[in-house]
C-alpha cells in the first residue's frame, strides 16, 4: 500500500505540472495573439491626400521631382511624430494621391498639415481622414 501511495503521489505531481504547463502555454498564446491583434490595428486609420500641385510643372520629370520632394517631407514629418507611415505616391504629373496609415488619423493629419501648408496646392486638393478600417467613418478636409 505504501508503494501505491508513492506512485499516486508522483502521478498527481505530474498532473499538476502538466496542468501548469497548459496554463502557461494558454497565457503565452493569449499574450501573443493580443500583441498580433494590436500590431494589426496600428495601420487601421488612414489619411488619403488627393493633391494637385501648382503652378503646373514644365515637364514630367519636374513634376515627378516635386511629388518625390513632397513625399519625402511628409515621411520626415510622420517619422518625427511616430504616428504612422507614408505609402508611395500614385498619379501622374502634378496630380497625386498619397496614403498615410497609422493608429490615429487625427495625429497623421496634424503631422502633415504644416508640410502641406508650405506647398502651393490647387483649390481642388483635399484630404480624407478615415477613422478605422475601410468602411469606417470618414471626414473630408479641403486643402486648397
């Protein structure tokens, strides 16, 4: 009977260790899943800039250089405030669309408005601030 108690005690100890390992694994899984979810939300909000640069550039190379210069300035402003990231511009000539993503559309807009203020934009330039994933509420702000 003494031998039975010892083996039962070892079995019980092993079961407790197994239960503890399962609990620790579940907690680790939950923590990693939460971090991945939170990381995915970092880019949820967006600011989409629809820009016309004035006055018109004399050629395509000059227009491309202006857009690249503006994009670089936007990247510096967003990096300085650590509020998101800037995607490469889309468009041709002096018309371009630049998308910015981050956890807060208002912070993105605040970071880039001073940069846009020093560039001459056409009256039809505007920004769309989307507060969440695609389909979330949007605000349109005139920039021209």
